C-alpha cells in the first residue's frame, strides 16, 4: 500500500513537472499606461483571467503546445495572439490595446475609455458620431490626459494647447481666431447644450473628459454663436468597469487641491452606472490679496433599461469664494512701474458665486439606423460681490490733470442671479441609396435665458461735494468740492477729496475699508437689468458619402425673441429671424489624408439691454458673419498621430465697440466690418506608445477693415483686433521610459508663445509678446503616481491680456505643483 502511494506521488510530481510552462505579460494602452480589468482567455482551454491594476496577468501550469490568447475590454478593440509554448518555457508578452470607436452613438452618452492625447470622434460638429478626420471644419480639443499631465485645473490652462485660442483677460474670457467669447455670453456649450458661466472665474476642469472648440460659427446647429468658434465642455461619463482615483496637489501660492473620481456599475447587470467627481481647492495667488476656494460636486448616473435605451443624469455644482481681481495698474505708460502683484482691492472685499448645471438626456435606438435624442440643461448662477476697484482713470488735481501714481477707485456692491434653459430634440436616420451612404438629422432647439427682477447694484464713486453728496469733478467749479492735502515726493498740494480713497501705487495702500462711510448711487447695468430672451430653432442636416467624397449640407431657421423692458409696464417683444446655411465637403486623397472645405454663416442679435439703453447710441443692427475654410486632416503612425492644417477667412459686420467717451462710458459704436484671415496647424497623438505629443501654431490677421462713417473711428482701420496675437503656438511632449532600470519614470517638456497684442480700450497701448517654458517629472509605482510640474521656468514677466494700462492682466511667475495620485 505504501509502495503504491509512493508511486502515485512520484507520478503526480512528474506530471506537474511536465506542465510547468508559463505565459505572463502586461497590457498597456497607446500611451504606455497599464490597463486594468482587461479579460484574457486562452481559447479552448477554459482558462481565463483579468489584468491587475498594473496591467499584469499570468497563466501557469501550462502544457507545451500552441495557444490562442484573446484580450477584450469595454471600450477597447479585441486583440489576439498565437503563442507556441515549449516544456518549462516562460513566454512574456507586452500587449498594447487600442480604443474602439463607438460610431453608432448619436450623442456623447458613453464614457470615453481612451487614455491618450488623441480623440477620434466628434459629436459637437455634426450631432452624429463622426470621425474628426471626416468633419469639414477645424476642431481643436484637449483631453483629460493632457490636463492631468500638465497639472491643469482651469480653462485658461487648457486653451493654451489650442491653435488660434488666446486669453483676452484672466477671467473666463477668450479670443478665438481674433473674436471675443466669454463666460458672460450664452453661446458656450456644455455636453453640446447651450449654457453660460460666471464671467469672473474660469471653470474648473477636473470633472471634464475634454475641452473642444469648433472653429468658425456653429450657428447651423446651435443658433447664434461667435464667428471665431464655439467652446464645448464634455463631462466624464459613467463607465461599466470600476475605477477609482484620489489626487492631492500642493505647491506655490499655498495651493491645495484634493480631487476624487469614482465610477462603475451600481448593480450586477450593469444597467445602472455612476460617476462621481469631487473637488476641494484652496489657493492663494501671486496677486496681492487674491485667493480662491472652490467646492465641486459632479455626480453622473446612467440608466440602461434596455439595450436600445439610455437615460443620463448629470449635475455639476461649484461654490466659489474669492475676491474679484480687476487687474494691475501702472504709472503712466510704464508697464514696469509697478509689480505684477499690484491689485486695488480692500482687505474686506469678497466675491461669492454659486453655479449649477443639471442635465437630463434620453437616447433611444428604434433600429440600427434610427435613433431619437432628447436633452435638457438647466444652468443657474448667483453672485454676491463687494469690491474696491479702479474707476478706469487716474486721480486728478484741482486743475483736472491726472496724477500718475494715484488711481481713482470706486466701490461696487452687487447681488445678481441668472438662469438658462436649453431643450434639444433631434432624430438621426442612416440609410443608403445605391452607392451613397446618408446620415440625416432633423432637430428642434428651445433656449431661454433670464436675469429675473431682484438683482441690484450700488456704486460709490466721484468726488465729495461741500453741499453733501458726490459727483464727477468739474475743474471749472472747484468751489463746489471738498479738498484735502496730499503729499508725494516731499511735495504737499491740495486735491479734490474722493468719495472712495484713491489707490497710491507708491504706498500700495491695500487695507481694511469701511464701506458704510461711502455715498452710494443705485446703478442699473447689464448685470442687474432684468433680461429675458428665447430662441426657437429648427434645423436639417444631411451627410452623404459616395466612395471618397463626403458632402455635408445644413440649414437652420431661428426665431430670436428679446423682451425689451422686461418686467416693466412697457414690456414688448423684439423679434428677429435668421436663415443659416452650412455647406461642407471632405475628399479622401489617400488612406491617411483628407482634404476639406466649408462655408458657414453666423449671427448674433444685439441684446435688448443695449438696444433699450438711451445712452448706448442704439438701436443697432444684428452681428452677421461668414466663414470660408479649407484644410487637410491626416493620420500617421498607424493612426496614433494626427496632423491637421486649416486656412480660413472670416468676415463679420456690425460689431459693437466702446466709443471711449469719457463723459459717457455706455456709448457704443458699430464697426462696419472686421475680417480675420489665418492659418492653423495642430499635431496630436503618440509618436511611440510611450511618447505623447501635442503641438500647435497659428497666424491670424484679425483687423477692422471698415470703421463705419465716423471720421474719428478711421484710426481703427487695419489695426489688429484687441488681445488677438498675430502669431501664437504651443508644444507639449511626454516620454515614459520602458527600460527595466527606468520603468515608471516619465518626463514632460513644453511651452507656448504669443506675439505682441493691442489693448481693447486704448488704441495706442500694447502689451509685449512672451515665450514660456514648462516641465514635469512623473514616477509611477504600482497604484501610485508622483508628479511635479514646473511652470514658467525662466520666470518671465508677461501679460495675458488687458483693457488699458490701468487694467492689465499679468501672467503667473515661476511656480511648481506637486501631485500624488492613487488609483484603485
């Protein structure tokens, strides 16, 4: 018995020894990062496993022979390998999976699983899931991977990676191809729906999948829009596989950020998915007295009751506490006469804002070729403000002459709220007629924007009168005003006494002020005037493909209703209509190169606030624009890298500009014509699976070509438009080492430049161009990544934009951010 048992043990040991073959490996994405939860099977053996957080997998105890390995994962293309295994052999594989394009989608409802700088599909440009290379219009974008690697947190950090997009100020305020678009406008997009944001703060990006810009007017699909382009913020959507990450950042200016991102299924059948992005930010600034505290809560839920129906709910809530920074003031025309840290605030100033965006959407597939989409977005914004700011002029002496080192100040106390609703309904239908493939879209939009009654502002400014009260200073009647002794450079003189104390650029008198001592006037302006407008839009679009040729035809009809005198007894409707055609074509020259051309029109009505203001000089005609654009879109290195070129010509008429009238700041002039002509180049993707790149360049001649009939405005003709550089560009590249000794280490390097710019409210003042250099170091070990970003390495002094030399917007000096992230 013992002998039999011993023989059995020896035989079992021999069999086990004969089956000691091993297959192991690591699965990574196109940027070299490990991919978790990829299913790995050996066909015909019944053996299967999933990759770990480090992307690794192992099959042990395998007999010699040939095996068919298959790797699958949600959002990735299926990958297969044939492996020959000898006895006692260990086979090590390095597998790279590629993201699968989900071209059957008609709206962006499925979470993006791509983890590279490259994005393949656009929904914003055609309301269909169209490969970007097949869109007959330039589209720039920045993915969450770029934002993560650069340590970006705000929209201003994101847009520096886009050709033709530049900051106008350091608020949520941009120029696109030379045309201004800011957060106060109602032409931004959020998941493809119309919205706005508070003007004063750039939106955070931690809850975004990517930021994208359709260049040129997008009016044929979205109604009135900027002729330069339309920004769309795309939120992160729920995923079917569990993913969780925590991120902690600290660095210059006492910055602290804590961010979290959780996603996955909420039930076993994976018909209920969730995603939750959380953020807390507490940061000071290089600017005196400035700070920013943000709480961000962004949950998202997807319900899939059937395989053909999907319901999404998204909420983004952002509460911000800060001070409103009106920029730097300098003495006279000397840009370097004061520190870029100079601000005019009092210690007790505050800006409290709350913003929410609630989105509900439904997508139903009637068949493989027909789907219906319905979405609703509600935007709400409230503002509570106390600020000491510039009066946009210097203080004056008794003769009315400006005093260079004194800036006249005023005080705003304001409370306001605004709301916006967008309902979007559209039907997609795909069909064939002979050799032609068709994608047909018909849709309806309703947009409503309101500033209800209940907003208000009080303003304190001017000079104190002997008889009580305050008024603008009249040098011909000094006897009406109070005076005080002012000493500078050892010289004392008597000057008019201000209602709000002047800011002394020499003394830097930021201090605690008493707002109750000022004399206030009730102020009515665009921020506090009740506003109601609505837009009804009906549109048709046809995309037809015949062999190598694709043609896009679109037409939209808009009815824009603005309530003049809203909430008053004289309330009346101002109704405007617009037909908006769009024509585009794409031709596949080769497998890798597409040639495209497009023609679109756009419009923007002048709002009722300007039209009804008797001091503005109106009424004014609507803004009209046209875009002509041609370009090339190409893919290289097996689709890992895209290189695009666009050449454009934009014409806009009837733009409003400030008349720069000292006695009437509300007075506007309507410029006859503006024209922007330029070229843009964008390169995005991976040179190698572990080497990422994004590079841009643009040249833009954006000028006023017709200043209208007033002789005084002719000086504006052929001047480059405000805060629009003639040239700008950016470069960012990241390399991750894969050799054994340096595995887990990565480096990033890049920068951006812009050329000289004109200021917006002074025809003779300019700000210089600049070039910035940035770098980063990364080290990843297991589920942790350590990252250090170094920005403005040369510590350049520069300005991102400005109105004049009393309201300049300086850029951030040299700084660093250190980040630790944990993924589990």
